C-alpha cells in the first residue's frame, strides 16, 4: 500500500511540475494560463490531452512533437521527474504518507506536506522564469508569502510554534531583505535585480535566520561553480549576467527541507 501511495504522490508531483512549468514559461511573456490551450512551441499546433500526460507523454512520443516531430525540451521531463521525487521525499519527511495510511500522525503532517508541496512548485516556476527570462515572478512571490503567513499562523494557533519563533522569522525577513535592498541601492541595480531583493524578503520569512544563512551559502557556491564553468567552457567573462534567482530557488528549497538537521548538526559541532 505504501508503494502505491508513493506512486500516486510521484504522479501528482509530475502533474504539478507540468502546471508550474507552464506558469514559468507563460507568465513572463504575458500569456494566459487558465484558458489558453497548450501548443507546440515549434509548429504552434494545439496539443490534445494524450500529448499532455505528465512524464508518460514525453516517453511515449520519444521526446518529439506528435505533429512536427521536432524535439521537445528535456526541461519538461526532468522537472516532472525531479518534482515528483521531491514530492515523495516531502511525503516521507513530513509523515504525510502515515496520515493517508491511517497511522495516526494527525493534521500537522497533512498541513506540512501540502505546504511544502506548493512551495516546491512555486520555486520551480521561479527557477524556470529567471533561468530563461531573467524575471522573478511576482505572482509566485505572493503565493509563497501568503502560504507562509497562513502556515506560520496555523502553527501558532495549533501551539506548534510560539510567538518568539514568529518574531524571529519576521526579523530574519527584514534583515535579509534589508541587507540586499542596500546592495541593490548601492549597485544601482547592476549587482542585483529588484526581483531578487523581493525573493530575499520572502525567503527570510520562510526560512528564519540559520536556514537563510544556509540558503545563501548554497546559492553562492552554486553560482560560483556555474560561473567558473561558463567562463572556462562557454567563453563568458566576469561581467556576464547570471540569473541569481535560478540559484536561490533550489537553495531555498534545500534549506527548507534540510536546514534544521544541518544547522542542528553544526550547532552541536561548535558547542564542544
């Protein structure tokens, strides 16, 4: 039964990955999302439902459009596999599987799981939009902000977190966002985009102080390695622009999922 649950979870994650892919692709271009029908980006042929089944359609069609036979980007398959896998991990980590299989963990597991699923999807849309169009989607920032406020408030009302914890999250948001707002002003927008500043404000509220530090470390390391790789293999230089939000989004998710154990291990390490 548990394996069937994880299979359904994977397919649900792949389906949401397809949806958030659409958001990341269409919103920066001002295209409709709700009513606009999906089309092949090459031949513009309107796609039918057999062409839109997450994960399976790409495999059945051999990664090519049914109509023009042009290659379909691996972006869609990879994002569906990755987000499906992340959904399985979240279900396991949060205890969501036990909730659905009636093992008695209760509503906090359900709330945690759904919250993390939606945050992961929104971060995928931010990653795609910034990577391809150098745009941090305000719609996704609002979604993450609203979900975080609801989630933290629910935790406080249920007695899971205290008021001091909420104040720490708020202070982290103000300090982190304020710090990078100063960087934006000093650099006059050349060092950092204003969308990144807004993402820092939201990330601080979502993660808190220690996990925010971990996020910065992961994003900076990833950006450094990718930047060096582009200089060596692609002929870029130090003035080349990198979409920092594309590094921040996965770093935020990693810090959200693994921040507590990593920070706890580090604090125990330095306490000796």
